[in-house]
């Protein structure tokens, strides 16, 4: 069926009537591209004119016969064609031949009007095209209708007399027509849109797309199936171009039309081709117009190219873009088509693109650019630097690949200091890959080669000590060596040496929080070797966090860790430490949503071939547990168990998190086993303090729940001794709560009262809620109902404040509400119940009413409505209107058993 071709067919019908009346006419049907339906329209003209009694002479131009003179004429005039030469006559001979052919056609037409139907005249031989022009100038007095079809841009069409005929251009199909075609084939709205956009109104392309899409969904990202009639159609057009210059121009325009180009690039496309088209002969590419904006069309055009052609074109486009100052990613995207980017500007562009995409938070794309840069010829030092950068990018998602690139960088570096930096990065990668023993071997190997450079030896020793913290026996030896180094260490290395010694002493119960903080504060502004800067700040932040100086610890982490979406570099041991500090500080502050958002990606990576960071997995698991996502919490701690020499402190953190999850599940036996296992791991590395994993407190609580109070009391008292030595409210408060659980009865009140006071002034909201709940229950059991219920309300208010943050605090809310129900208390948020007016306004606001509507329905002024809402927010400890629904539901009515 011919769509939207009635006007051209009407013109042909009128011309046929004139020809039958003896007034011959010509019609030239043109199309800007192949596939516009020229042949189908000519066939319809032939069918109609044959029905009206015309004799039809039909011929079609063929590229294969374009060099044969008068080949088209022979096929067209099969009768009385004798005498047509096989060569090209000139002068009078050519004129005599032209006259004789027209005379014979006139004689033939006297018997019956003749339709000469010539398809693809642009492919015909030149002498035949010239004769067609000659005939058009003499057709007026003949009962002959001449209909030709041509596609623009192949050859110069013959000049046809304007007074004896007309040209008709086939226009692209309208969008409504394409919609009707697609809907008739049963295509979806999305598929129909593809037909409109990728078909550009070309009937052949629209039919090809409809056939492709009707065959079924594609497994590819585009809508085109693996075998694409659409792609084959366009590829056939390009390969069928007789002029290689036009073909090159078409390919160049398709290359230039890709993403990231500048607006003027397509205008200069012929200058990017290996050969320029002849003057006055625009390529098909120029006439593809809007079609090339669609990726399917560009893909189809480029499928007709040889890889070498594309490499040349993309290189030239990349050069132009680089000269015009286009974004590095636009330049580099073209260079990905070049097998070996061997020129300096190419490697530089790929590096810049890697930086650009990394800043945008696309490390995989960044790694792709660096990988391609490494495929070309490079000097060893240059290759080493790129390999190190690629290793850092590969490491998070693929530990094996990342470490392989880091090893490559180390082996290629010849300068001793560069090798030391490479060894530091590789050792950090090995720690993230859970192979600290190999990390230490690398540092020692490079350190032995640096015997003549004392400063470098000290730097590597300090970094080795940091790595040693992930291996129990090596950690003790490293601390002994650091103590020997401390008196003679250069000033720029001494802060890290002191920090690591202090970390050991803090864990071993040999110093207080006040002493640790004093050591840190004295050195925070001291100059530090740049190679040790993040390691020192990671150590300092760890100590500040343990000392309950959470904001200062987080400030140090923020100073070094990149802002989102840029991922931190895990080939920096200091950044690994700061990641841990940031996560644990947020957890201690009750910012559970933040813990999850910032660290869940690392947990997901550990499930595949990526890094395993058990400490971050532990933090995510505990945060998920706090928001009530119990199944997801357990999923986070299903990290592969340690193997070989990996006795890292991180596994103890993970074991502690598992024990806490068992507590939340009410499985106290499993919780006890988990805490004791954690304690064994910590004790093996001389870590007895409760600053990081208060396993004794956890074990004491579990033992108390299991009725083994004497054992619980011993553990709790030992914990309390260590906690008082450290001297922070968090550690002492947790230990006192465990002691209270072991003691029970009225004896617990003193411990819980002191714990609540200490935790109330510490940044420890989770521990405060748990302790207040225990204290409220103890007071109720002691017969002090009013004070007990007030304490439970205070716990509930703190839980509500935490719940108002992103992701909430479901566990603590459930804990406090259960305690309130059992205590027969009304949940009034710090003792302040909503007034009747405040509740009416809050309920209407929770239902979605605006302040203006509430004002109108309650006959209150806007100012009064706003005042009631402000009071309600304050009493309910919330900050947003959207939180009203959940909080009001929990506020409803008296609660009791």
C-alpha cells in the first residue's frame, strides 16, 4: 500500500491523459534517499496506465552496466533497436542516432500511446541519460509519457525541458502515517516511537523496523533485534554507492554525528574524509539529515565501514574536537575506536577523560579510558603510572584485576621513591583484598632496597606497622619497632609513629582517653610527610572517635575523603582507616541511614569479586538492624570468613556485629558465643579495652539473660575497670548497664542511674535509650512507678528524635514502646502531651490539609494554626509535616497490657 503519494499519482494520471491525447509529457520522481518508494510508485503508475490502454516500455538502471553505452536504451526499446552502436558516437553521428531513436519511438506510438518507465535513472549509462534529456525536449508532439525515478546525489540528472513535464519529490511519511502502519502491525507505543524516530519517514526503513520489531523483543539495549532488516537496509545503501568519495563522506558524517561533538563539526565533515567528494556532488550522508541523529541509524551506517576506515575517521574527529577545546570525554570516546593510541595527545586525552569521569562518579568508565591508554606504546614510567591508577580503579570491583595492575606498576617503576609509593599502594590493595601477609612482604622487599635512604626506610616502616594492625603477631612486633623508632623518628614521621603506638596502648588498656587526645591534639597541626598524611589522620581520627570526640573525628575524615560521587582510593591505607571512622562515628551518633547510604556499596562489592571490608559490613549490618531491616542486616554480615594470616581487627568487628544481631533476635546463647569469640580475637592482639568492641558487656548481658549471673558479674566488673581507665561516658555507661544486668534488683539502680547520667552527656543516643529503658523498668520493679514511667517517656523521646532522621530507628522505638506498654504509661514525649487544639491541627495536617484549609475549617487564624503546628513538632520531636502520620499513630491513647 502506498501511503501519502496521492498527489504524485494524480500528476501522473493527468500526464497520461495528455499523452494519450497526443501531447506527450515527462515526469521525474525524485527521492532524497533510497527507500522513499520510487519503484513502488512507478509500478503503480505502470499498472494504472496499462489499464488505460498504454503500451509500456520498462527499464531499470543498473550500476553494473553504467559503463556500457546505451545499455538502458537497448533494454527500453527492445523493438527496432538495430543500429544502436556499442560505442559512443560523437558530433553528427550522435545527433543522427538520437533523431533516429526518437523517430522510431514516434512510429511505435502512432500504433498505441507509449509509457516509457525508467527506474533508477541515476544508475544508467551516461549516453542513455543524455538521450532521455533529448527525448524530453521533443516529447510534446508525441503520444508518449516518460516517467523516470532518480535518487539525488549519485549523478547529475539530465536536463529536462521545463515546458514539457514536471518533477515530483517524494516526501517523508508523516508521523500519523507511521503510527497507523505500526499500530496495524500490533506494535507497542514505545516501538511505534522508535519507528517514527529511527525511520525518519522513509518507507523502506519504516517497513524494516516494523518487521524487526514484530519478530519479538530484542536482547540488546536498542530495540533492533540481532538480525536487523533496518541495519541491512541502510548498510546496503552505503555499500551500493558507486562513488567511494561519497561513501567516505557518508561514513564521516555518521562518525561526526555521534555524541559529544560540537555544532560545527558536521559542517566540516568532508574535510575529515580520506577523499573529498567531487564538487557539486553532495554525499548521501548530507541527505541523511535528521536520520543520523538516531543511534540505530548511525550504527547501521557505520556497520558498512571497515575497522581501518572507522579508526581513521574517529582519529580525525578526535583531533578536531581536541583543537576546539571539547570535553575530554568527547575526544576520548572517539579514541576508543583506535586500536593503539600511540600519539602523546591521545594518551593525554584518555587520561583527562579518566579524571573527568572519575570526578563524575563513574569509576568503571574511567577505568575503561585508562585501560585503552595502556594499549598503546608507552615509556615504562608512563605505563607504570597509568597501571597504578587503573589498579586503584579496578580494585573495588575486582580485587584480582586491581592487584595485578598494581603489581605491574611496581615492577615497571625504576626510581626508588616511585617504587616505594607503588609498594604502599599495592600493600593497601592487598589489605583490602584480605592478604596482609603479602602486603608486608612487599613493603619489606622495597624497604631492603632503600637501605641508603633512612627517611624512606622510616616511611615504609611506619606504613608497614599500619598494615601489621591487620595481623595479630605482626602487630605486636611492629609496635615494639615503633617504640624504638619514636625517639629518633624525623619530625614529619613521628606523628604517625605516636598515633599507632597510642592506638595499641588504648586497646591494651595502657592509657586513658584524655592522654590519647592530648597526644593527638599536640600533633594535629604538625607538618607530616605527605606519604603518611592520610595514615596519620586516620590514626588520629580513630583515637578521637574512641574518645567520644565524634565531630572532630568526622571532620578529619571529611578533610581527606572525597565528596560524593567520587569513590575513595582504596590503595591508600589512611583512607581505608578514615572510611571506617566515618562509618562507625555515624553509627554511634545514631545516623543509621547515613551509615547505610555511604557504605552499602562496599558490602555489595564484597558479594562478588570486589574488596571485602568486614568493618564496613559490620557497620551496615548494625545500622540495618536499628532500622528494623533484620534480614538485610544478616545479609550484610555473610562475608567470607578470614583465611591464612588474616587475623585483622576487622573480623573481630564483624563477629561483634553478628553477636549483636543474635541479641536482636533473642538468641542469647548464640550471642554469648559470638561475643566470646570476638573477645578471643581481640585478646590475641592485646586489645582488652571496650573502646571498639565491648564484647564483655555483651557477653555479660547474654549470661544474665541465661541466668548465669555470677559469670556475668565477673565479666561486667572487668569491663568496668577497663572502661573507667579509658574514662569516656560511652564506655563506662555501657559497662555499668552490663553490671546492672548482672546484679539485678535494687543493686542495679545505682549502676543504671550513673550510666544514664554519663550517657546523657555523651554522644551516645543508642546506649542512652537502652540504659533509660533498663532504668525505667528497674524503677518500676522497685515500686517507683511515676519516676519509672517518666524515665521510659524520656527514652521514648530520644528514640523519636532518632526516628525523625532518615531511615528511622525502628528497633529503639519498638523497645521503648514495649516498655511503655508494660509500664502502663502514656506516650507523651518528654511528659508533654499535645493539647486538644494542637492534636486537631496536627491530625488535619497529617491528612494532607494545607494551613489555609485548616484555618478555614477550624475557624482559626493562620498564625494560630502555625503556632499549634510548631508546638506539636516540638513536643513530638519531629521536623517535617510528612512525619506526622507515623508519630500520631504511635501517640494515640493510653497504653497498657
